[in-house]
C-alpha cells in the first residue's frame, strides 16, 4: 500500500472518531468542534489522498471528465 493511501485512511478514521466525540459532547475542545464542522472537507481530502495513493490513472481520468464537464458547461452545451 502506498503512503498516500494510508494517510488518507488514517485521516478518515481520525475525522470519524473526532466527529463522534464532538457530537456526543464527551470532550469540548475548539479543534474537535472545527473537525466536526468541516468533516465533509476532511472526508473529501481523505478520499482524494487515498485515490491518489491507489493509482494516478484514476485521478487523471476524473480530472479529464471534470475538465470536459466545465468546458461544456461554459460553452452552454449542458
């Protein structure tokens, strides 16, 4: 396994635990509150790291699809 994949997996696990702890009110800390509020961003970052760690081809395909979508959206085709 790649280092980026492991880092993404650990970030997702840490975000999940921190969100549960913050939502249950067991520990009140500003960092946990921030993590709970920005969990979607952190999950996105974790998935991005994991996918980038698995293979770069998937990331390139997703970037190409996104690029085509943006061009069509700007051109008025969609």
